[in-house]
């Protein structure tokens, strides 16, 4: 008999209590999808269907990094910087109507911010927004939304299904994805006056097209009635942020633009004329580098 089996009940109880507490904390603080394996992603697609007369036609197709290009050739490379791992796809058809069908795609990305990044890549600021997942939009031929680390795309195949059909399928998938419908916490950085709604984007590499701006957000905004663009670079440490602004400084000098540098307890502020983005004001503070482009009078 092992030692645990020989223990009196009063000595075993602390072990049971500790295990129970750990399990409760895991449920409370870890997203549901962290416990789900890639193999369970197929179960997020409604089967046999998502609404009356609408049923899955054929099997669920599965794609990974190695073969995603066979499904979305020309677009697959867009997903890779955002931690893409698996895509599951299914075709739904309506009984008695072979001309109208709906394709449901669920992309599993690296994190919630990565799922938002892909979603924001496709989002049209003028499109009709829908309250599904963390955020979604719809037009006559598609509905896109994201939730947790998942990006979902519903597309018409043949004649366009009705708006109600798109919504029914999206809601069925969103319920299966579980977890809370919350945007990434980092989006709070963009909650400032002047932001143009629904222009926020997350880019996983080369923000504004510059390799030294590794990853971060951009958004359109207005300042004193003029259009500008803001950006926030998410570096891993203060040292990384300082290196980022130093590399930008070197780039500007190589292009013949001498930046003006101001140092204070708030961080380093750079004012210059960027060859692509006109007047810019950039500041490093902590592990962040943020700034405004397209300024007429940066100072």
C-alpha cells in the first residue's frame, strides 16, 4: 500500500482542497480555449446545422500552416505573423435550394490580439456592425467577427443568403467558442479624443511599413480639424523601446532629415519630417513608442 492510501482522511483533505482551489482558479483566470486542443476546433462548427433547413454539406475541412495556401492562395501569408495554427471550414446548404450556400471558416490565431489583428485587416469602417463575439460586421455577402483567439468568416457561396441566415450561423458559432466577448486589453491605449471609430488596426510586424516598428496599433484621427494617423508600438522592454526610437532616428538621418530630440522625465520625444508620413511627433515612454504622423506643424 502506498503512503497516500495509508494516510488518515484528515491528512488527505488538504491535498484535495488544494487541488480544488487550483481548478477553480484555472477556470476563473484562464480562457476556456486554452484547455481546448486543436482537435476540438471542429466541434465549434454547428452540426448537423445551425437553423431550420440549413445543414452541413459534406465533411469539415481542416488546414494548418503547411497547407493553408491550398485554401486561400494569395492570402495565407497574411495570417502567419498573427500566430495562425489551424483553420476548420464547412459548407452549409439549404434544403431544396442548391443555388444558395454558406461557407463557415474558423481560424485559430495565436492570441486575442492576433485575432483582432486579422479582423481589423478586413474590417470596413463603413460596414454595418453586429453585436457578435468581441466585434463583428456584415454586408450582403459575408459576416466577419472575432472572439478570444478565434477569427470567424462566413461567406456566401452562390446566391447570397439572407441577413438572418448569416446572423444565425454566427451566433451559433460564437456560443460554441465560449469565454467572454471582450476586446484585447491593449486597445485601451487607443481610447483617446479624436480617434475615428473602427479604424483601429493591430499589425504584427512592420507597423507603418517600417521593420524597426515591430508590432503595434494604428488608427486614423483628427487633430484641430485635420486628418492624422496615430500609432503605438508595443515593445517588450524599456531597452527595446529605446532601441526602436534610436533606429528610427538613424533612418531619418540616412534620409537627410535631422530630427529634433527632447529628453525629459516623461521620456524621449522626437520631432521630424518623415519621407513617407510628413511631419511626425514620436515619443518613447516606458516600453512603448507612440506618435502622430501627417502633421503640418509638428512642434
